[in-house]
C-alpha cells in the first residue's frame, strides 16, 4: 500500500511547494540553532533574552498583522515576505563582515525575521486546505508539510555544528537567505492554488476586532480553548526548557563544554527525528479518539522534557548523553501525536477565514507564553538552576494535558 506522503507527492503542486518549503526549513533551522549557540557563548543564560525578543516581535505582528494579511493575496504576501527576509539576511551578512558578528546584530536580525515569519506561517498553513481540498487527504497533507520542518530540525543542527567548526557563523545567514528565495520561487509557481476564491466575510480590521474574530471563532469550536491552552503551555516549556535550557546546560556541564554544540545537535536532532518518524506513522492510523491522542502527545512532550536533565544526576556526561537523546526522541514522538491532530482538528471544523484567525490567535498565545517564559529565564536559571528549570518547564507543559486526559473532556465530532 502506498504511503500517503508518496501519494501526495505525485501531485505536482504539492511536490513543488513541499520542495521549496523543505529548503527554507533547513535554512531557518541552520540559523536558529547557530544563533542560540552563539548567543549562549556571548551571554550565557541571558541568551534566553534573544528568544524573548524574537517572541515579542512575533507577538506584536501576530496581534496586528492580520489586517495586512487579509489585504494582500496569500501568495503575494508569502512571496514578498520571503524576499524581504532574504534581504534582511543579506544585509546582516554584509554588516557582520564589515563590523563583526555582535549580539545586537544577532538580536536585530532575529527579531526582524521572526516578525516576517509571524505573517508567513499562518498564511501558509491556512492555505494547505486550498491546495489539498479533499478531506481524506488533508491530514496527510498537514503531516507532509510538517515533516519538511521536522526533517530540517533533524539535519539542521548537525549541519550548523559542522559549519561552525570550520567556517564563520555569519554564513548561516547566507544559507538562510538562499533558502528564503527558494521558498518564494516555489510559492510563485503554485500561487494561484493558494487563493481562496470563496466569498470572504467582511473581517474586522482593528486590532481588538481582529482578536475578537479569532476569539469568537475559537468559542464556536468546542474544545478549541483546551487545545490553545495546552499548546501555549508546551510553547513556554519548550522555549525556555529545551531551546535555551539545553544549550546553556551543555555549555556549563563538565564533560559537555568542549563538544557542547555537537551534544546540542544530538538532542535537537533526536527530538526532531521523533516528530518526523512519528508523523510518518501517525498519519497512517485510523484513530477512534483523535482528541485523546492529541492530549496524550502534549503530556508526553511535557513528561519527556521534565525527565531530560535527570540522567545527569546519576551518570557521567558520556553515559548520560545517549539516555538524554532517547528522552528527546520520546519528546519528539509526543509532538507528532499532537501536531497533526491539532491542525486537522481546526482545519476540519473552521472555514478558511476562521482557520486563519484562530491560527493567528494561537500564534499570539503561543508566542506570548514563550516570551514570558524566556524573559524570566535568567531569574529562573539563577533560582532553580539550569536542570531544575528544565524539569519545571516540563512539568508545567504536561499539566493541562494531564488534566484534560484525567477529566475525560471531549468535544463532539465535526458535522
């Protein structure tokens, strides 16, 4: 039997868009991993403030950018945002080669790229049901496009680690610029299939009205607020505990510091491999209770993160690392259980406009949670220690999911 991913890639439009987005995802991952590691080297635990600054920019654009997104046709918006992102990367490379790569330059480039991504991501995700309108193929399509991101997260950390061992860090931005242009080209080739030709509602334009539109759409979708809350808790925990906590831990822990970035790459890659492999398997399942699977995934993410620093309490660094990679892989499997179900849940219950509005609301909540968590990072690292902060983040991320599973809360199936 042909795997759903293979069947989808027989579609020329899906194949073109997936190829472009896969290249873009690799470039983004190269920059993400490299930027965090460089920031840790420059600022230690205060590197969490880099993520906080990115989150603040993303939150601001998520709240106010919906009006812009609705005024511009989806493919035009995505293409120009990718082109401008490539230009930002190119300018940052020129500045770094002229004046040197500094933390302010790194933060500035990261903030601008995060702001552009806050508009691009919802536009792309809400366009998938237009590219693949058949309900029976939508879940597989969500899994395929998510797999491009997960694949990049598997290979990106290792490529970044290898490059930083032999070349200047600034050229991670060069690679990112090239990948943005590849994404823009792919969207240009299939753009007419990403335009929603259904009559559009007169969506509100003011910030508060747009937020209200997303809130009202979520309120009309039973179960949406549980998902949005669990996703926000996961974002806060993973942003501080994993994205920042693991690099800081490995930069400080005796036995890791010399090869710290390689160890970070193993954990980041292990988590992404879990999501990638899990996605390929999960989309083939015919689930009787997708809701339970979704929240089981969120619980696994949190519990895996909570246990991540524990091996260092009992084992030497060299022996603890394989166990930590396994825990990161399990955390990634949790992401696979949750991710595809979440997108399919909203995509099968909401119109394209409402789907986009809820995605922007979700993004605002997720990024707001990440911003608050990472802004508190320097204080939490000082009070709880790095390992204690990672474990606490995991416990918080698992809390809502475990509550939903324990109480048996479950919405009705869509009509």
